[in-house]
């Protein structure tokens, strides 16, 4: 009886993604329990396997969110310092005689940090909203892991581009800046690579519970005005407009309002493009919720 129960439990654990040493440890604990109490009613193997998947998968998703956010905070800090003291050599116009690959590295260094910042913040927001929850729906855990993964991978791209800029423009910037930037990029990359481990673990074991994935309104909660709830595109347009205005205003003190407006409009368009291409993947919106918002708006 004991061996039959263990075999069935082992099969059900494998079905929900619990394999390797974790599966062996669970089976060992159940074997010890049955050895001491052969008549114990441990429940149906399928239900037990689902419970393990829900609890362990939820915990791993939350750990991935926290770990990725912490690593991105450190990487973002060193990137900001390198950016602030770079002058115009790395992030401005390409100096004469510099390799053309510098343009590519500069473009990645300007876009990838924004993506990593947004994805990391979104993962942290969902963790903050759900930190007291023991079990997450499978769809929600998947969104959290995606956010953590995108944030970390974009962060690694940011660090790689930063290091490439320090090498490409080594003759156009100070030696101190170049040394610091290469060292900071290496340290930031190491931290982000370490953060990939819990993300990978969470991607391999997820909950199986039913439930919605949620969207940006679940992330922000009461911070979103009632008139905007259920209308993700309207919210995205307002945020993009705010970005454009903020960048334009920031250029006024430097008598650079026109160029600031151009940069602001460009950044706003990038925000909307990112919302359209990655918004659904990162759980910011779904066709169903957007449709509900339109229906509610007509009531």
C-alpha cells in the first residue's frame, strides 16, 4: 500500500512540475510518515501535489520578484552614477573617429534601463500587493515571473551596453570614468546574474490554482482614479503625456524647451509602443478587461 501511494504521489508531483531533489525530499518525508503510521490518511495524491505546487510555486514567484527588484536597484544606482559623470562622450553625440558600434551601445543604454526599471517596479508592486497571500493563481504567478525575468534580462543588457560604452569611448572620456564604469558594469551584471537563479526556479515550478492574472489596476489599486479604472489605454495615454510634459519642462531652465519637447514626445511614443507590445505579456492589460472598461464606460 505504501509503495503504491508513493508511486502515485510521485507521478502527480511530476505532472505539476515538482521534480528532482525537491520531489525526492517530499516523497522521503511521506515515506517516513507512512512508516511510522501505515494507516494514516494523507489525502489524495493529486490534491496533495496541487497543494505543494500552489504553495511552493507562489513562494518562488514572490522570491523572484523581490530578488530581481533588489538586484535592479543596485544596478540602477551604479548606472545612474556612470551616466551622471559621463559628460557628453558616451550618451551624447558620437565623437569623431569613434566606432559606429557606439551608436548601438548608446541606444541600448538609453532604452534597456527604462524597460528594466518598469518591469522591476511592476514585479515589486505586485509583490507588495500580494505579499500576505500564501497561494497565487497560476496566471498571476506567471505574470510576476515574466516581469522579474524581463527586468533582469533588460538590466543585464543595460550593464553590457554600459561596459561597451566605457571601452568604445575610452579615448574620449576620462580614465577614471572608464575604470569606474567597467567595474560597476561587471558588478551590476554579477548581481543580476545571481538574481536569475530564483527567476529560473520560479519559471520551472508554478502554481496550478485557477484565477485571474490581474492587470495594472491591481498593481496600483486605489492610486488610479475611479474614472480610469478598466481603461488601460486611457491610463497609458495620460502617463505618456505626463512623461512628455515632464521632459519638456526639464529642458526649460537650460533654454532647451524645443529639443526637450522633441525628446518628450519621442519618449511618450516609446511608452505607448512598449505598452502595446509588452503590456499584455507583462500583465498590464488584457483584451477582456479592456473590453469591460469600454462597456462600463457606456453605462
